[in-house]
C-alpha cells in the first residue's frame, strides 16, 4: 500500500535506483549527510532526532538482535541396498513432510540424536528407525555387507546449526524390496529406492548433495586403495 503511494507505476525502476543511490552516497548508516539530503523534510528519523535530544538519526532503523541458531544433531545413514548383484544397487530416500523446513524434499534416512551421543548410540537409533519405518532388519531380511563412518557435515540454516554424522551402510537383501514390510510408522512416510544415476540427477538440497559427495569420495578412495594393493601384488 505504501509502495503504491510512493512509487510511480510507470517508472518503478527509477525509484528503486534512486533509493539505492541515496543510501550509497548520502544516507549512510554511520555518517548520514542530512543537510544534503533531498528528502530530509520527509525523514522520520531526522524529525524524531530534532524533537528528542537523546535520539540520533543513526539510531534508525532499529537494529534487531538475531537469536543464536539452535544447535541440532542428527545421524544420517546412506543406505545402499542390493538383492542379487551389487551392480543393481538402490539407495533409500525419504521425503520430508509437506510443511516445515525443506518441505517436500528428498533426503537420506536420518534420526535426531543428542550432541554427546557416541557412534554406538547413533547406530542403535538408526537401526531402530530402519526396522520400524522400512522393515530393514539385519537379523531377519537383510545382511550388513559393510558399514562405515564417513564423517561430519555441518549445515547452517538461518535459525538452526545442524551437525550431521554421516555413515554408509550397504545391505544385501534376502528378499526383494517389494517384499519388505514396514511397520505402522513407515506407512506414514513417503520413501523410494533409486539407482545411482537417478540419485545424481535429482534436485537435492545443498546439504544432501554434500552428503552424497562425501559418499562418492569415500567410495572412490576405497576403490583406489583396493586397486593399488592389487597392483603392488602383481609386481
């Protein structure tokens, strides 16, 4: 409403450019040149400073103290599954709720943990989540081929500092994905299994892309390590 009163609808760009130039050349935050300002007669800050000696023009606009971001921790488990051969492996992705932070986007399975949780406690929390939500039970329908701690990634939102403990777990399924039976909690989640090419082409958030990069880097280094050992043996 105020913008409609101030801005000429036929030349809005000129108005915006003028305001930016005024702020850059005259109305600076620390040393405003009020005497040279062409709109000083309409300046509320200048008017108040003249009425109240305790108030200065530079007191406006009021500075809002930003609260410190909340510090959260979560265990992120990149689950790679295969049934018959490793070449047809699939990654488990979970869709976030349709409301709230990063609504409706896909991510790797994760659970909230305490900041002082040790690796064993984090794994227990992840295992419980995978069983309850997706029917992935290493004592019943799948076998853990490998499980590696990859590292920690910190992602800072405007109000949350999220510290993610990342691990890669490779599972050999004893049954097909379609035969896994999730429990009641899993029926409230939206999830899917995708191959590596599909995963790379999805529109992932920056934090999920970073986790994916960490996994790929770990896999490449592991592959290089194994290749190097074979070459040394051949010599």
